[in-house]
């Protein structure tokens, strides 16, 4: 398990792995983002845009 973890972390550090971003919500809709996560209506990562 340790060797696998080291390999994955090295790949991430080298930019070879990218997270699956399923949806983005503006910060003003944080409650909607939480509701979607709780309802298991999301795939991948849910991001809050703060810009």
C-alpha cells in the first residue's frame, strides 16, 4: 500500500492526475451545493467559486 501511495502522490505532484470536477457553484449558492452533495446528486468534485 505504501508503494502505491508513493506512486500516486508522485503522479499528482508531476501534474499527471487531475480531479474530476463535476459542478461549480458561486459562493452565494453554497447552500445549493451542500444540498446537491447531501442528495447524492453529484459526480466528482463540487467546487465553490469565490471570485
